[in-house]
């Protein structure tokens, strides 16, 4: 069963669920295989402008095999310097933020600053305290 909300009526939304889909949709893609934990490895695919996604596999060999099957350049063990610069200089387009369930946050973004989480100014606190004291002295 497909999710309807919040993407109802969105024709251009095409989620990337597999490495092959990422490579098909992007130009100049490169792969990086990095070991994580004791046995696992992650496959990071980076496109020509620096957008990236990652997938976790049970071994470095399995991740490398998936990357090599895609027919793209594969780096094992570390990110080359030019690839790191490309990833770090990538600016997400505004359309990425419009496609999420909460557009003001992006796909996965920070919590918006709710008023109750912001620090209160002392003059406002004193004014509220004075109003509370006055209300307590003069009950209606």
C-alpha cells in the first residue's frame, strides 16, 4: 500500500530506494565503500553536484559488489579529497524542502523554534509577574 499523504497530487516525487535508482536518476555518480562497526559497511553514492545517499550492507565485499555492478567508479576505504569538497559544498535545492511532510523542516530537518523553547526576556517575565500579582490581589 502506497502512502498518500502528504504527497497526494505530487506527480514529480520519485523516491530513491535502491542504488540503481540513484545512478539512473543522477549524472556523474561515484561510489564510496566504508566499513562501519565490526563487520558492516556503507555504500555512499555521490552525484556530480554533491548530493548523496547511503545504504548499509553486511560486509565491505557485499557493498563493493553492489557498487561495481552499477558500473561506476568505486572508492574503497576513504573519500577522495575532491569528492569530500563536492559533498560539503552541496546546497539542497528549495524543491527538496517542498516535498517533505513538514516543508519548513526539509526531509529531515531541525525542530522549528517553538515559542515555548525560546529564552524569555527578563522585562517580559517581570511584566507577566506583575500582572499575575495584580490579578491575585484583585480577584474579580
